[in-house]
């Protein structure tokens, strides 16, 4: 069979083809996912994720505004890195070790969700080190999503490890608690190094 419009949660079974075009996503009827080419399901079923709302600062209007993220990866206990240009989402309670940002990444803290990270000796809990590395953090409408980042010895909570400077950290929303250890900043550089940009 052929599916022309597919909503989140709908199953698409073996033998079905999603034709190129736009697929609507509830609950926001104005949010669409573009599909450039036909997708044929070879085995099992596929999951179509809904557009995810988040709040971000608009520099022109000088106000917070609601936006929608079309493509993202859900953070799990096995997540070890945030890759360049990618969006990551915390949807429940996650507790794990350090996470390294490779390039420029984005993190959405869903309402009611919590991410707790802990650095190893000499590292930050969320490693954002040096020039060209950045992490932007967003919340949702209620702002109840939480991030708690505790650096290891000599490391920042979010930023650099021992003798390493922090990158660029932008916080648009959510509840962020960052604690450095033994000379590391809460957000910024590790022991004896500069903070970067916050």
C-alpha cells in the first residue's frame, strides 16, 4: 500500500511506501516534515517522531518565542556525545557519566524531564572545550526540564576539563545546575583556564 499522510504513532508496515511530499504532525497542524524521496519499509515498521516544541530567544524582538524542532535524537543512558549540528532531547529521567560536545550541538529539556551527568577526574560533566565548540540549551513552555552537571576533580560542570578552557554555552531555558570541582567553574573553564563565553 501507499501512505500519503502519516501521523506520529501510526504504524507503517512492510511493503508500504511513503511517497515524497509533506507529512503532517499533530498537535501542531502547521508543522510538517518534508520527505525528499520515497521511503520503502523493508522490515518491521518505522517511527515518525512529532515536531518538538521548545522556547528560544529571538534577538530581533528581544523576547522568548516558541519554535519546533523537526529532527532530533532522544538522550538515553548510553548517550556519550552530542555531535556537530545535531539536536538532542531529554524526555525522561537520565543519569549517566560525562557527555562530550563535538562541534556545535543543541539540547532540549522537555518539561518534567531530568538529565544528571557527572564528570570523571579531570573532565567536565558536559565537555564543551575550546574555540568552535558550543552547546545551546532550551526548555519548553513550563520550563520544568532539568539539567544537573557536576564536574569531576578540576573540571567544570559544563565546559572545560583540567587545564582546558570552555567553549560557548547558551541557555535559553530549563533549570540548569552546573557545579565545578576543585577549581573548575560551574560553567566555563577547568582548573586554571579561561571560561569561554556564556
